[in-house]
C-alpha cells in the first residue's frame, strides 16, 4: 500500500541515491567524463544528470574542467572531475609515543600532515587529546588556507572502542574515556562531527582503500602495542561488539613475560616496538606463532605487517614464515602470503581521514544539506 505522505520521502531518497551514483561515476572514471558519458554509464537521462551535476558543482564536490581544444566539427564537451578544493577529511591519531594529524581531500590526496613525537602517557587522556586537538586545529587552519572545508574528524586510538568511548587502551592507561567529547573541547574543532575507531581497523581500511590491497587479508599494526584488522571480502570484520583484532594479547608463551593486560606471555611483550628492537629473532618467532593461530582459525590468505614492522620487515620475514610453514595446517596446500604494508607508519591516520571522505562520497546529499 502506498500513501501520499511517503512520496516526498521516496523522492528525496531517490535523489540521494542518484547524487551518490553520479559522484562515484565521476570519481571512478579513468578520464574526466562528460555529462553525456555519465548519463550513458548510469542509465539516468541527460536532464537528470545535468541537474544532479549542477547540485554537485554548487556543493563544491565536482568541478567542470575546461573543454579540450576544438579539433573537428562540433563543440567538445567539458569533463567532470572531483574537486580538490571542496570537503576534506581530518584524520587524527594518538599512539603511545606520537600524535598525528592528516588532511585528505575528496580525490584522496594528502594535503596536510603533522606529527609530534612525545610520550603521551604522562599527560593522561585529557592532556593528550587536548594536544592532539591543537595539532588537528593547525592542520585544519592550513587546509582551510588551501581552500578546503573540513567535513569531519575521525580519531584512531590503540584501544577498544564503543561509539565515542574508549573502553580501555592498556598501553596509554586509559579507561572509559569519552575521546570525542575531549577532542571537541578544543574550540577550533568544536563544530565538527567526531568519530572514534580502533587504530588497526582504520589502518586496515586505509590499506584496503588507499593502497588497493586484495580484499582478503589480516592487517597487523606494530606500535608499542600490537593490533590487527581482519578484512574479508573487502569488509572489516569488527567482531560482535566491535572489539576484534586484539592479536597483541594472544598468548604465545603461557608462562612468559607479564603483560599490562594482566596476563602472561602476550604477543606484544615479544613483538611490540620495544621488544622488537631488543630481539628480532624472538619477535619473529612470536609473531609466527600468533599469526599461525589466526590463519588456522580464519583461513586468511594474506598477512600485511604495518606500522613499526615495516622498516624491520625483511629481517622478520624468514622467522615468521618458518613458523607459518611449521604450524599452519594448510601451509603445504596454499602458502600464506606475507608482505609489508604499503602505507607504512601513516596508515591509521590516512585511513581515518579517508573514512571521513568516504562518508561524503557515499552520501553527498547529506553534505549538500549541511552546506546549503
Ligand atoms: Zn596482554
């Protein structure tokens, strides 16, 4: 049964869908397409495409390039492209020993990047997030001077996240920290939507979307702690409550070194940044043991080592692969591919900025509402 009152709702959701369709057709075209080419690719009429393109241009999402010089009869059509001067994502990252901020524009290009190296533990959650907010404010100011409009903030944290709340970040010593509220306490960021996510999840998404990784892999992020992001069929597997990926607390030696989490013999006590620097063969063996358990359980064909593992990758490789060959039941049938991350240490902050941009690209109607 249809009712009269549902018609406007349906119409606006059709428009929202079509705006996203046109925007992503422009984004994914190898060469800047004409309005006619967008019409052909989407199956929408020329008139509909033209009206939607006009809205996207007015909202600063799409730009019309100058037409190529006339070569024969007729007027060459102008090409459409994502604008490099419209909405941008602000990614922020806090880790035990650094703060980072990164601005990515709609085309995915990094426009600003700031990093500050310092131990974040003494400042506590409020102090560290205030410092990170100030770094973000500097990045925002620089981006705005460049003609960009920050659409939102995504924050990467090394801990378990529920909504805006960091439930526990053992290496920072945080518990039940309302990270979004503390960031918004910085006046220059107070007007922006803030999303909070686990750093390894954001790094895995960065590797998938920015670096174009295969759709099935385990991303392992090495910092002071170790986290992982599980990507299956191009989707992040977050676990039932969003807390999956805590590979740093997989037991490798049950009677081993005490861990900050309260258990003994956790992976990060052998392969976290500090342990890694002290003994690489031990770190490689511990990683191989933990990764074998994950592969046996989840059947992921590719392991990507990121963060602090990237500069050590070639020296860790043989030791990890020896354990995988020994412990993964299917290793003889299909060897596990081990590789270093493409994005290196900036994966999480890039993934965070990209997550903001992706929301704009998936819902341009929402962005147009905000800016009208
Ligand atoms: Zn632990």
